C-alpha cells in the first residue's frame, strides 16, 4: 500500500468535501452569493430559505453524497481495513467546514456528516435518521435538532462496539457545536429561524393567529 497513494486520496477526499455547492448553485443559477443572504451559511437550510426548495434539495443531495463518496474512497481503491473510511469521511467533513475554495470557511457540515455515516455503516446511518427526523418534527429547527442529535448519535455509537466510530462521532460533536456557535446564541435569545413545518412551528403559528 503506497503512502503517497493514501495521501493523494486523502487530499481528494478533502477537495470533494470542499466543493462549495451552495455558493456555486447560487451564483450559477440565481446570480446570488448565498453568503450574502439570510444567515450567510452555504448549506441546505439557508439555500432553502433564500433560493427555494429546488435549490435547497440540490444542495442537500450534493453535500450529502460528497460525504458518502469521500468515505468510500478506501473501498473503491482497496486501501485496507474498513475503519480507514472514517478518516476519509472526516477529511470530507473538514473540507466542507473549512473549504479551500472559500478561504477555509464553509458550512456547518450536517449534510456531509450524514453522507459520511451512510458511507461507513448503513445500519448506524438508519439509527441516526430515526434520531434526527423525529426531533426535527418536534423542534422545527434544524440547528437545535443537529445539536441534540449529534450528542445522541455519539451515545448510540457505543452500542456498535466500534471504537473508531465512537472517536469520530465524538469529534463530530465538537465540530457541530463549534460550527453552530451563532445558532446557539440565537437559540438562547429565542431568535432562531424555524422551518415551516413541525410541532413547534404549528404551535407558534397558532398562538400568533389568536
């Protein structure tokens, strides 16, 4: 196994993660720099809010599957033990959060992290989805859902008896909380944006109409 080959593929994984989907779709199809609108984030939620559902879905899918693609690079190129996929997935996540194409700034890495989990362990990914979507339905806030879910996902990782997975999940807790610093401030001041769906959104809307 060539160390040079591994290094080049890790760089490729980082570059895949660095692909600034929201910025490119915004500029190419809407002539807008998504960073200058809404929350300024380049990810799915802000794209939905600023550019609409079609753009939001496109950004989500590309950001999601770039995490999956980077994660399975060791499988594609027969690089050895399965746990090596975790390192490549992490490289893509760091690429999304610190994109070389955006002067080492980027998104919050939620979609890319989800794609990484799919690429590494389908069963674990399904458990993560079961954790994430009910919480989203209750809170109507992607940020709060991400903050709660990543902690529960970290705890769930211990049931898979995969030390490498638990370590990476722990690192994701740190990264997700770090990237959501501004969201946490807005949550503390009850100023966080909601998606137009879910129990909390319907509760707030019903009280506003009274």
